[in-house]
């Protein structure tokens, strides 16, 4: 479904960016996020809708690219920016969410897996 796919991609992108300067019980800290995920190609899928997903890269200069998108009608990639606000990681894309900002928590699930909003990330 077009709208649920775009929403899942938006939630994923927002969620990839949650964190704080130090780790908390609720989420991955900014330092851990940068160490664990920045500069690496990450695969992701919707937790409740695993047919929606793709790959993502967060760069050191604040660029976020998502590509090889599946389950999102009419969209195969998008580019935006990411940053931290307090204990949340935020992002804003050119197409996803019509360019609106979103901020979410990222939680480590262990074994190189993370929950970001309603998406599961794997490095």
C-alpha cells in the first residue's frame, strides 16, 4: 500500500536518528550511534510490515541516503540530512514526509540490530 510504505520509510528515517550524548536505558546515545552506524550500509524493514524496507547510509557530514527501497510505490531512493536534538535523532528528506522533519529514539536490540521507531535496522 502506497501510504503505509511511505509512512514506514518516514518512520525508519526518523528513527535512525535517535540518541543522546551518552547511552540511556531508553535508547542509543549519540556517541554509540556514531560509532555503531555512521559510515556503514544498514539494511532496514518495517517491524510490523517487513515487506517495506531498503538500505541506508548515515555520513559523518550529516547526509542520510536511503536506497534500494522496496514496498514503497514510486520511490526507490531519497536523500536528506540527519542530526541530534537532545536525546533524539532527527532527519529531513527531500521526498519522504514531503520534506518535514521527524525525530525518534534508537534502541539497540543486540547482535547488530536496532529498533528505530517502527523499523528494525541491521548493520
